[in-house]
C-alpha cells in the first residue's frame, strides 16, 4: 500500500534467485505500482541473487552487474533531464 504515495520514477534491479525480496515479493510490489499507475521499471536477472554488484563477493555476477549498471545509467539519463 505504500506504492500509492510514490511521487518519483522507480527503478528496480532484482536477481531472480534472491531470497529477499523473493520473485513473489517483487510481483506483489509490481501489482501495487500498477494499481496506482506509478512510473516504474523493473529489471530481473536470471542466475543472480542479492548483491550482484558486490564484485568482491561470491554472489557477484559480472554479466548481470554490467547490464544492470547500464540500465541504471540509461534510466538516470532519461529521468534527470
């Protein structure tokens, strides 16, 4: 229900093997965002869990991290103009 108060674009980067939030948690959040017609983008990555950008940890996934990093840069470029 907190989605109704969102007043800015939201970008979500999620690993499909994450345990917090789970894929189901992300689905619930997305339903709320759709319900209130919010401006959001979600990107979900197979083969990745939590912390895919942690380059010094075993959970690091280079391909997903690099793709999602570019997604963030593109999102910010579009939304901050």
